[in-house]
């Protein structure tokens, strides 16, 4: 995060910062209470760049020219085999993020919870990113959840979430997928 703040302050041109400031003024967000708020241009830039860093999605300082968060796309359908920790992620490879280089869908998992839990707000662990391509990725994708430190077994209940990011840096808010019971 410090690197991105330094990039904003020291390496971006004023025109690039102005683009993010304009984008921020036009794009409302929701806070944890569901109220509409507006982030600063710097906040939107860092938010978008942080999401794209780990999966190495398109990184540049250019603000989106389309003044919205993008459409999150078709929610993926996930299944998990508890004995192996392998998660299968079925998605629509016709979604806009999937058909452009630099786009992607980022999937997050939470630590296993009791079956009676109805709400989970984090912390979210980065599970995987499915990168968009000129020829869209093939569905379903798989990820070994053991690699992110989850200890799973048959019957484990795992909260899941995702977001999408477009090649032009538009990044959706995180959307929960609910809870998946490991088979």
C-alpha cells in the first residue's frame, strides 16, 4: 500500500491523478452500513491497484473513462471436496472480464464456520484469480484451498466471495457467494 501511495504522490502525472479524481466524483460506493459515499481519487486508485497486484492483472495509472464500477458478471458456482481441499469454480466465460486481456475474476475464501452461521464479513483470503484472455478461459477452474492454509474436511462450511476487474481498471465491490458445504 505504501508503494501505491508513493506512486500516487511521486510518479503519477497530475493528469493521471485528475482522471482518478474525476472518476471518484462520479462513482458512488456503499459503506458498511449500506450508505452511499464517495471515495477520493487516491482511494479509488489504490483500491483498484491493490485488487490487481496479487493476481498480476492489468496495472497502469490510467483512470477508467467509463464512470461506473462495471458489472460484476454472472456469479460463479463453486464446489469443494473436503477431503482434498480442491475447489471447482464454474463461471461464464462470456462475461466482459473474461473476454479481455487484463480483466479477471478474483475469488476469496473465508475460514471455515459453523453450519448455523448466516453472515460472514471477513477476513477474506485470496484464493485465486481467473484471468481474462482474448480467447476466454475455460470453465470450470480449480484451486487447491490447502495452498492458502485452510484446513478442510467433509462437512466443512466455507464462506466465499468474488469480485471482477476490467482491463480499464474498473473494479467491482466484493460480492459474497454465500456458504459452500464441502462434499
